[in-house]
C-alpha cells in the first residue's frame, strides 16, 4: 500500500489558496508589491477623463477584481517586519548616499572631489560588558585582568573568554547590579538631540578654527551630511555619518582650497567633545558622546587610508533597515510591565525595557515618552536623516519609481500622458485590512525570493559589463 505523504498545516493552507479561482490575479498583485509581507488591502475606484471633453478614458474599480481589493506594499523599512519593502528602502538609501559621494540623481559629479569623511559616533560606557574583540583577524580575550578582580557585588570585573560576533553573551554586563541602566536609557532617549546639537555646533567650531564669524562662514562653506543610527549589542545606539564640505551653494559649489579633510576631521572631533546635554533633577546627569570617535576619509572606488565611497554607501544602507531587534529586544511596542517578563529578549534588554517603564512614571521624565519607546530601549529618534543639500531625497526616489510604473501602465492601456494637461484622474480609496490571509504568506515569500534572485543576477551582470 502506497504511503500518503503528510504536509504541514501551512503547506496545506497554501495549496488550498492556490486552488481558489482568484489566485492568479492575487499572485500578480503580490508580485507587484515585491512580495510584501504585510500588504495593505485597498477598496475603491479610479476614473480618468479627458479634461477638455469630459470623456471617460479609463475606469478601475476594485469591485471588478476577482479578489475584491487591490494590494499595495506596506513600505516598512525594517527587515524584521517586511524583507521585501526593507530591500527597496535599502536600495533607495544606497542611491541617496552614493549620489552625495559620486554625483547623480540631480547632484553634479564634481561632488566627488569635495572633502568628505565617514564618522562613527558612539555612546559612553555605562558599565563593563562582554565584547567581541579581534586584531588582525584573530579573536582576542573579552576583557583583560585588572587590579580589582571583583566588583562591590562580588562578581568578576574581567573576562578571559573569546566571544565570537554572534555570541549571545556579547553586550551583556559583567555585573548587572553595577550597570547604570538609568544613564543608558536616558542617553538613548537624548541621542537624537545630541546629534542635532552636533550639527548646530559644528559651523561655530569651523568659524572659530578659521577666525571668522558664522555669518562670514556661511558665505564660504557649507557642511552637508547623511547619517544612520545603529544599535550596538550593548543596547546603545551609535551613529554612522557621511559628512561633506561644500561651497556656500551646496554640492554644485566647490569649497575653498583650504577646506581639507584634516580640517574637517579636526572640526568634527572638537565639536563632538564640546557638545553636552545637562539634565537637572534628583540625579543631575550630563550626556555626551563616547570617547570612541572614528573619522575616516572617503575616497572614490579605492581603499587607501580611508574607505571607498561604494563601501560607505553599502554600509549605511545595510543599517538603515535594522532596528533595536539587533540588540536583543523586540520590534513592537511594550506598554506594560507585566508584558516584559514573557518577552523573548536578552536579560540586558529586559532590564533596559523595565527601566524605561519605571522612569516614565517619574515627574522629571514626563516629557520623554519612554513608555512609548521602551521596546527601542529609549531611543526615539529617526534612524536615517540627511541635511537638505546632501543629495536627493527618499521621497524623490519613490516618486520617480511611481511615475515610471504609472507611465508603463498608461502605455499598456493606451492612455495619454497626464503631463500634457489633457487628462484628469479622480480616485477614492478606503482601507480594507493589512497582512496576508490563511495560506498566502507562503506564496508571498516565494515571490519575494524570486524577485530578489532576479535582482541579484541583474546586479552581477551590470557589474561585469561595467568592469
């Protein structure tokens, strides 16, 4: 007797979905979203008419769809939420960064000759933690022996173990009782403000170094930047930033000859050391950048004594799609203390979340929505930001992509270009839900993998043709 193969419940649900009459049209919608993991279902209609005669040129209604709705991508940047949309966000971020280094997307190619650096701003220490350390490709012991073998709580203050990069112990305190969780959470909560103070202060430092006023400096020099936040394994954010010197007109304006990389390096270091945020209350605290500040020149396609522009753009784009989950926490809000004990997080992250909830109840921290951002370990800033004149914008890149797709759809339907001013489109949409229904996630993931593989093959071919 032939044995009947058994399938999991997910596979059976996927097979049942594929047998439904609307599956073909639904699958085309999923491919149009890039294989989005959390697509938005829309219901409504779109009507295109001739502006001169009033003739109806095209009508689209979701009631005519076999599915009864239209799918659109969620647009979430986080890879933990939607790998498909985060891949698009990553590509857009790459083009935003590289255009500010090489030109393109409205930025002149001469920008590649402007002084620019890749700077990493870190948080100070709030207690000793286990860490991955390496030199010349070899993993080193975590923390060397010290004069004080144990802390006041009787725990060792040194660690001779060699932690790999993915070691779950990396980032965890040697003594949780000694660790300053309140200071760590408050630093995260003010990290965005520290960055804003840095960007506001750096022109003053430049003016002081040059012996001119800020007014005179504005007529000679402009500082442009793009930055991304990344979580360290110890649960604290640090910032990676591309910082560039332009003339007063922006990227199209060459800076003066005296505006050099060493001058930019000096101004960054002095500004980072100068910026301090003081908090007054029962426990006065001063928040500042950590001592570890890495500033490297950025070169075009070469790794001399700095970093190549392509490597920098890839690095920034990579971390633009990551969130606090890379530090051992969760990617969803945590509102109540009773939720924390059941979270699948590291013990260090659990203590930081608890600290956020406890501080949120104190009057002196009421202006900090720590409960709202407890799952982010207190950080409430934007993950990626840029100055106005650095390069193009994410919105412009998305609009270009939307315009291209709309032009292709019009061409297939034989509709005129709305830019000619002779058509008018009126639409009305309502929200119909989010996410996939039973059995649909399997096919959406399959679509995402197929699209990703196609893009990789195309990228490799383009690089081979370029070389």
